[in-house]
């Protein structure tokens, strides 16, 4: 075969023939090859040796372009190559959750013919190859069935140009409703990959009124490119009614950063502090190690600096003291300091979080449910079981907060006030701040323009001082530490001033609605996570269940006293008349209609109602028995719940 027959041959970019040999003969018109493949391979090797890539439409030995130097040959597309060992190591690193960007450096990728992008593309191709069509279809069928059961269930599946499903997103009705109440702060993380196809699991997490982690939906993704994240964020925003969060915390991923800037332009985006700090050991091992002075000083500057100018001065001094003024990595971190250093974000509500620990915390739920062999359908189904554990914990804490009294001393008026308002966990957080007021003193009181200013100093450290400014009439104001803005709970400095001014109740503007008992009002609509508003039997049962619960509470309170009993009955009669006036159907007609129903077995909603009432009555009466059993221990403060979710941040 003559060389002229190579006119339309296309060379694959990432393949290199085996048995590469230097010193090939110059190609000339008239050279013969047995097959087109043999000619193509020869020409490809010839190009590698001479320093050009192949796009053949004929042959001319006199090149019309500058030749590439030997050291840069591997940058040409036709010379890109990933050896089998490289592919295997890339897949292994990915399974072990090790940064695959290290693979090129291990093999000297710059010179052998591949880079980071080739590694990511290889993983994408592996997922494309492995994703079982039947598995994807079963997930789609599962989603359709869930949506048929509850129209508020939301899902979306993105397909590639070949029609294959590549990205999956879903969120249940309860999570969508929870976002309306607690969706001001979101964490997002993609480090978890336990499934058959090694697809990144991407949960959207938040914090409820008990400071527990809750879910706002999740996704299984084909890759972690900006395009994929942009699709996911737009889809999630659509599911959440188009309301973006106030703030979001993610890891240091450029794809995420670009997508967030496009989809959430007005949302404050922060980088996970823990992900940044763990790189200190790798990048600065000579100075950042256990008990090193540099590590201690760095942590203090990050965590305990409350003014931006102070942080910048102290950072520069630390760099100079350790001879790190020219360290490029540290300089890069300083350049983006507003995206990760707490002092630059304390004016925005983050529920006090500095990390994506909430997102990573949900991953631990899956360790007992899924494995690396779980297919998509198994993962999605078991995700629902893991999610039910989160809901149960919230329901348990609801009961604890609403039915157990806060034990405080008679003179602790501020605690008495918030004890009736806050959930148990938020109450305990405020109590911790109140316990700190004894470590501070108030000095330099100034008045002017209707405001009062106070300097609150630490008794232990004279350098620790904060200015508190309050409106003289309404007591609205702020502290320099900005804890209320950042966490949503008053700091010890403002509380110290309240004690000084003999203020016995927390002003209303300092009580966030998200921290109140029953802040999750949607659970009254549906304690099982189903949100109905369509007049079906389930809705009637849920309303009836809630009304019975409230009526039972009053009945239990009124039963011991004849006077209270009379008030209860009179109130019920008044309610009966008012409701009957607004109803088009008389109680007699309703009862008659129920009597003629032919059903011999209770419906699911009736069973739910019956069970709900039994459980509630049992729990309610158990409170009285428990309180009575405490007896002389009534002055003892209740202990904390050891199972409570405390993971707002990753460990130091």
C-alpha cells in the first residue's frame, strides 16, 4: 500500500503504539505498508521523533510549521498517552479518596504524555463504561413511584449526548419544606464516594432549630466539573422554590466556585477552613507540626482575631518571624483570605460554622448502610433509611425541648425567659455564654445620640476587650465580636451589659425565629414527612391527629382540678359553636356519613392516627411519671443528650 492512501486517516489522541523505536527512515513518496494501520502507526512514531503531531491530508517532507523541541513533544495531542499502570493508579487513588492530581507528578506526567485533565477524563470514561442502563432505569422508576406517592417529591436526571443518565438529583418533600424555615445556611461537599460506580455523593446540608444536621436534597454525579455543578445548583435552586441561601460553605474546588458565582451571585461563599488547615502539614511541615509555636500562633490568628486590620498585621508579623514572607502558597492563601478566614465573614450568618463538617457528618450515616459494591438503586433506597434516622433524631429532640422544663435558679431571670422560648440545645448554648459573664468587667460607659457604648474587658486578659453599643430605648445594638451576626446567639459581652443594666428579658430582636421551639411548623402538617394540601383523606387524618394532641394536652392539665375541668368544658363548648357556625355540614351529618361507610378494615391514615394518639398519650403521661419520680432531684440540672449532633465543625 502506498503512503498516498493515508489521506483521511485520523489518529487517536491518547494512544501510542508499543515498541517505540527512534531513528525511523524519512517518509518518502512510494514507501509501501501492508495495512493502513501499519502506515498510520509508522507516521505517528515518526511525528513523535521529529516533533510534530499528525493531521494528514497528504505528505510534504518540508514542514510548514516550527517543530516542537524534544522536551515538549508530549504536549502534542497525538503524543498524549496514559499507560495502563497510570490508569490503574488513578483509579486506586480515586477509590482511596486520594487527590489524583498527584498521579502525574509520580510518573513525571509532563514528560510521559498526560496531565491532571487526562486523569479526570479517564475516570469519567470509566464511569460511562460501568454505569448499568438497567440500574439507571430502576432508579428512574423508583423516583417516579416516590413522586406518585407524594407530588412534592422532586427529582431530576441529566443525560449525556448519547442519552445515558450521568447525573442524578432528588429531594423529598420534608426536606423541601425544612429549607423554607432553615435554608439560610447551606454546606456542600462531594468527598463521599461509596457506591459501585465510585460516583461522588453530593449532599446539601443545613442546621435545624436544635442545631442538628438536616438534609436539603442530594445528588450522585458523573464528574466534578463546573458544567456539572452549574446544572446541579440550578436544579437544586428550582427544587427549593428559587430561593438561594444566604451563605454556603464548600471545599476549595474551582469548579464549585465558578458554578456558585453564576447560580448564587448574591450568596456569601466561604471555603471550608478544615480543608485549608489540613494542607498546612503538607505544605509547611518544617514549621507546622504538633505543639510547634508556629502552629499555635497560626491557629490563634485564624480563630481569635476579631478585626480585619489586626489579622493582617499579625499575619505579616508571623510570616516575618518565621522567614516565610516569600512562601508562594501562604501568599496565595493570604490573597484569598476573605473566602476562608473567619474574621472576614463574621458579619454574615453562618450558624457559627467554619467548615463543611455538616456535609461530611452525613457521610458517616452511610457507613452502616452502603458499601463500594452498592448499585445506584441500593444507594438511593438506603439513603432514604439513613435520612429517616435524621428525622427521628429531630422528632426526639422536639419532644425533649417541648415537654421537659429547663431547671434554673430563681434569680436567673434571663435564663427563665429564654427557657420558655428556645429549644433545649440553643438554651444550653446561651447558658454557656451567660456563665462567661463573670469573667468580664464593664468600663468606659459613654452616652450620645440615643446610644450607649460600653467597653467589656476580660478579667484574665487585659488585651481582650470589645465595644458594645446599644440603643438606649430599644436595646438594639451590636458587639465588636459579631457573634450574634455570625452564630445567631448573643455573646457574653452583650449579656454582661444586660446584667449591668438589670435587663431581665432578651429583647425580641435578639431572638431568631429559627431557634424557637416548634420552629419546624411543617411537622405539624405531617409528622411523617409527607406534605399534603389536596383535601385527601391523609390530610384530614393529619389535621385530626394534631388537634387531638393539643386537646389531650389541655385535658391532662385540667383533669386534676374541678375548676380547671369546668374551664376546659366551657372552652370546648365555645369552640364547638364557633366551628359549627363556619361549617356547612352539621356534626350529625358527619357522624351519619361515617356510620354508613362500608369499610371493614381501617385505612392507612386511620391506622396512623390511632397509633399516633396512643404514642402521644403514652409519652405525655410518661412526663408526669418521670417528673414525679425525680422528687428531690428537681434542683439538679438535666444532662446533655450524648447522641445529639454536635458536629458543626471538623476537628482541629
